[in-house]
């Protein structure tokens, strides 16, 4: 089996999570500046066996696309051109930022650490990936 990557895409930075090769455990990988995301992904994929990319799909409470979907759609066009051999799936990401923040509190992180937006993005990507894995079983 190969790894699955998950992205919590943002206009400034993107949180990235990855599974182990057995696709059992989702772990935060890193957060990168979005302008450097495609080169980062190409490098990572050249070194690791990846079979799928999951991208969070932000929706409003009424299930309509959020305002950020416009930016994500442009990114997805670039992603499929630059890395055409990997399929991309979308996963609903509503509440992931709130869940990530709560996870930070539950983990005992201090207030200063909880203000690290990059860490919130990485945890959000992990939650997106865990959601995908859970729904596959």
C-alpha cells in the first residue's frame, strides 16, 4: 500500500497530513506556505509512495460552497496539471479548525502554542485525513 496525503488548503499556508503506508494512522506532516505547496508536494511524492491526495472541501452550514472554494478550485486545476498521475478526492472540512483548536486544548498546549495558526492548519489536515480513513472502513 501507499500513503495518502491530506491538505487543509489556505491562501497563505496549507496544513499537510499523511498516513502510514498501511493507511491506518493519520499524522500531521507539516505546514507550508501555499505559494511553495506544489514544489513541496512534488519533492515529497518523489521520495515517498503516495497513491491519493485528499483536499478539504469547505462548506457552509447549508452545504453550499464557502467563499474560499474559488481559490481551492484554482489550486486543484494546477495540482492536476502538475501531478496528473495522482487522484484527488474531496472531504468535507466543516468544523475542522474548531476541532483542531479543541484538540490543542485537550492536549494541554499553552495559550501561546494554541495561537500558532500553522499548527492549527496541520492538525486540521490530520482531522480531514482521519475523517476520510474513518469513512472508508
